[in-house]
């Protein structure tokens, strides 16, 4: 069964079960309450009637006005057939006032145990009262506060039970109609809700299949709830996949180019050496240079694999940042001079020692300085600076006045295999892994790295910020 039908079936089942439970509980609770209500009718009427009869007895000094009290209470003692005829003649109002006669029997018994009055005329006045059913209340002579008799109020349970069942049947019928309408609404709601939930899932499945086949697709975002956020997350994933595909394509092109160039040089040098067109010394120098270039590419890929698996291990030690930066400037000075680029160092006199992995940080700084040299035209300059940032961190920056970076490329320069069009057009080599490796090393030290450029031809500044609180 599909997800849509499971949702719909579950919703309808819950609604039907709730309706049936509500009907059953309501029916039996009402039925139980009606039984209690019937008992309360007799009890309350007996108490009230005993008070009325006590007042009449006290006022008249006997039972002479008992019919008046019964008449005022609705138990006037008229035979039922005559009462029915009177109700027909006197109208609905009189019927409602004497409605007690159809369901309540009242018997008044004196203190001597003899019947004074039976509103249904089943017992004759003066007769010995038998055992009577119903609620019994004492009638008092209020002047002396002594009992003078009892009143028995017996509710016609069969009639009230019949009326109760009629009321319950009507209630059950109305509830059944309401429940049916509720179930119908629930079915329509379940249809809409199941379609609302499953439509994005179906679209997600189709889009996933399209992506698996190489087609880029997007999901429509029609809401801000969980389904809308799911669609937004999928669209972000699709964009990331497209970016990765583009980066992979660039990687294949760049790596193949980077590998093909030294291999071609090695092949030409070896062929020249074989044909006697190249001296062994010259050929070996060129071959060693190209092998070093291949080794650098492999090293970059190894570093990338290491950072991918979280296996970068740091051997921390206290390092003089002045000595580290001076060594890096000296190491890259020959390459800078070969490109006719000035490389200078500007350091304050109060630089503290920093706890870091010297080899890893040397690799990171070397990548940044190498990029600056390669991206700076002859006659340009590169400045390495360092200083304290608020007393809590050390800031190291490498600034050049080279080809610069376009604003559209700045957010992507730390992505793997990303190379700007300016770097390609100026013949800057590399695979686009250098800055990605630098960021991994800096972040492993708990630091941050940022790159800024005012645009093409305006140079680049790479700033590294390292915390001073780290201990070896």
C-alpha cells in the first residue's frame, strides 16, 4: 500500500474510532444519568410536597385542605380519564401543569396508618395503608412540630423509562448523523492531507531519479513547514552536487593537464638523450624538475585525502613566529627573484611564541606565498606581516599586488579544485587544492583564514588568525 493510502486509511480509522467511542460513551453516560435523574425526581418532589402539606395541615388544623395542596402541586386527585379530558379541553398549558399525574402517584397516610388521600384513587380514604413504594417524607404540624402523617411519592418508572429510551434513541440518531458527516469530512481532509504530504515526496523521488541520471532539477518550495524545508534542503543539495560535478570536471581537466605537461617534458628529454640531442646533465636536471612537479601534485592529493578522513595529526610545540616567518621568506625568496617579484617581511618587535605544528604551518604558509608569487606580475611586490589581534590571537597576512580575484570568485576560492579564470588565463599552475589544504591546516589549529581582494588587478590579501591560548 502506498504512503498516501496509508495516511488516508490511518486518518479515517482514527476519526471513525473517535466518533464511535464518543457515541458509545455519550449514550451510556446519558442513560446512566437519566436513571439518577428519575430517582432525583421522586426525592425532590416528595420533600417539596411534604413541606406544602405541612403548611396546609397547620393552617387548617387537619386534612380538610389536602386537595388544595395536591392541586397546587399538580396532584389534584382527579381520576386519570377525567384529567385527560380536562387536558384536552383546557389546552397545552394545563397539560404541562398537570403532567405529574401521568407519571407520579401520591399517597398521604395519617399518623394512625390509615389512608388520607390517594391521587390515583386506588386506595380508599380510611383504609389501612399497605406497604407502599416510592419516596417517603414526614408531614409535620408546624405549630407543635410533631409528625401527623407521611406522604409517599412513587414515580412511574416504566413511563419515564419509555420516555428516556425515546430521548436516547433521538440522541443516538442525531449523533449518528453528526458522526457520519464528521467521517465524510475526515475522508475529504485525509484525501487532501495525504496528497499534501505525499506530493513533495513523490516529486523528491522523481527528482532523485533524475539526478541519478545526470539531470539537474529543482523542487518547488510552496510552504515554510517541514515539507518546504525538505524541498529547500534538496535544492541546496542539488546545487552542491552541481558544484561538485563542475569541480570534478575541472579537477579532471586540471590534473590531466598538470600530469601531461611534466610527462611530456620527461618524454622529450628522454628521447633527446636517446638520440644524442641532449646531454645527460641537462636532461637529468629537467627530468628531476618535472618529477618534483609530479611529486607535488601527489602530495597535494595525499594532503586532501588526509583532511577528508579527519586524520590530520598535529605535533604541537612552542614556535617563534618570527623565526617561522623569516624562514619561509628565505625559502621562497629564490622563486620570487626568478619571477622578478619583491618579497619582504614586516614584523613588530614583540611577537610571542605560538603553540602549533611547525611543519604543517610551514606547508600552509608556503602554499599562500607560492600562490602570491605565481599570481604577481614581474615588478610586483609581496609583503608578509604579523601582529597581535586584541591580545588573544596572532594575525599573519600575505599581501600582493598581483592579478587579483573577481568578487564572484571570492566565495569559492577555498573550495577544492576551484581555480579562477584569471589564474588560468595567466598560466598559473596548480590543481586548486592549495587553499583548501591551507584552510584545513589553519582550522585544525583552531584558527580562521580569510581572503580579500578589491577586484581584478588590485591584488589579494590572505589573513590567517591563530589563537594564543593553545598549549602544547
